[in-house]
C-alpha cells in the first residue's frame, strides 16, 4: 500500500510539471509581421458598426439611462451598418452583403420601434417590419455580389 501512494504522488508531480512548465515559458517578442493582420483598415465595416453602436449607446445614456442605451445601440449600430453598406458598394462582405443589409435594417427598425412605442411590442414590430421590408426589397432588387461556393451565377445575366 505504501508503494502505491509513492507512485501515485510521483505520477501526479510529473503531470503537474509537464503542464505548468510549458505554460510558464516566455513567449517570443511580437514582430510587425505578427501584428500585420490587425488593423482598422482591414476591418472597416466592423469598426464602423461598433463605433455607431457606441455612439448610439452614449446618446441613449445621455437621453435617459439604461433602457435608452439598448435602444441607442440598436439604432446606432444598424444605422452605421446601413450607411457603410450604401457608401461602400464594392469589396464589402462579398457574399454576405444581402444578409448584412437585412441585419442592419432589422436592428435599426427594432430600435426605432422600441423608441417610438417604448414597449416590447414596438421592438418586435420594428424588427419584423425592418427585416421584412428589407428582405422584400432585396428579393425584388438583387444586389450584385461576388460569387461564392454556395451561389450559382450561371443563370444570371
């Protein structure tokens, strides 16, 4: 019995050393190559949506506290996204552009409905109206997007 406790303790110690020693090893110094892909220029769309949401949250906080912050985030983020998509017609989100339009106007409509009504029914109505109208518009007026693996553009003129 005495020997089994020794071997169990030795195995636990070895496992502990194998796990903790690599975790404490020093990381190499970051270089410019490591940080190359992280820039606002590469993710302009995401930075603009986050900036619009932050601006909306700030205006909502100034206008009346916690419930208005959520409304401001929806309106600001959706509005910034829609504005960016309308002003940057090329090379934005490639095959996901139509979904980004739907998400933008769904958020914007939900925020406006919630602000105007001040109730959950206004939020739900705004979401349904914003997303539905955008979906109908995009079905009637398809956007020219870059083909992806899931799309077949052989039938489109």
